[in-house]
């Protein structure tokens, strides 16, 4: 009898339709199981409760994991938020992922801890109410510098229709900072919002930004 070793996939992907941690819904989590930093380019297929494809439903990612804009550092996880449109967008329960490309960056960035990105008030304290959201609090708990891609999400209002009460709240709009934020080792910073953005957005997501790809 021979011995068989189960090979670990370099990138594992999980999807959660409804958040359990108070964060945004429709989150895709990518975990890097290798010693190298990876830039994934994914193709996503929305599926219904029975696992059937919803061919008329389109999907977009906030941070750009379908466009190669996010790094998943070695032995760490990175999240992105998805938005579904078209017929069947309310029937999405699962997402099938296909890795179109997986670009290995060298040398590794030594960033085992993902960036912290939270909404803060004028006192630089965490807030959950968009009315008190004055700035984005960012932190890098690693021993190496980090370039962070940051996006603000506007979520649809809580559902009042009984038929949708258990449905996830979609991101109806989002905006990414024009430039990535560079944080030094063990560094933190606050990016203050311009007045025209205040009060509109409900959540913040940050990830390690990918370098320009050839």
C-alpha cells in the first residue's frame, strides 16, 4: 500500500453571504498557503442555494481581485466585497471561483498581518455611525512597510421587506482612494475625508495594494 500526500492549493477562497462580525456582507476571503506573496486574478460565478449557476447575474469586486489589484501576502488572508447585479442578484448564496492567473511576487513582503482600516471620528476613535465618520484609521502591525489600497462602501438600507429580511445588504456604491497609502513598519495614520464624502459611506475595507502588473 502506497502513501499519498494531499497537496495544498496555493490559494483557498471562501465566500460568506451574510456577515457575522458586524462587517459588510458578501465578503470573499482569500488565504495564501505559500511562502510567496500572490496577486490573484479571479473569475467569479454566482450560484443559487442549490449550487446552480445564475448566468444572467453579473458580479463586481470592490478592491479589484478580478483585476489583479490586491496582494495576498504569504501565509495570510485578504478580503474583498462583492456586488451582484441583474436577474437573480437576490438569489446568490454561493460563489464559484476560477483562478485565471496567480502572479508570484519576489521577494516576499513579510506582511503576515493584514492592514487595519476602520472608520474614526474627529478624536481618531472607532465609530460605526456614518454621521460621525470623519476619517479612515489605518494601521500596519508588521515589521515591514505596507502599501494599502483603501475603499469606502455605501451599503443599501436595512431591508424592511419580509421577503428580503435575511438577504445580505449590497454595496450600492464605493470609492477607492486615488493613491495607495504607504505605512511604515509598526505605523498608523488617519486619512481625513473631504466634506463631500462625509455621511455617505458605512464601511471601510483595506488590503495590501498590488504593484503595477506588466
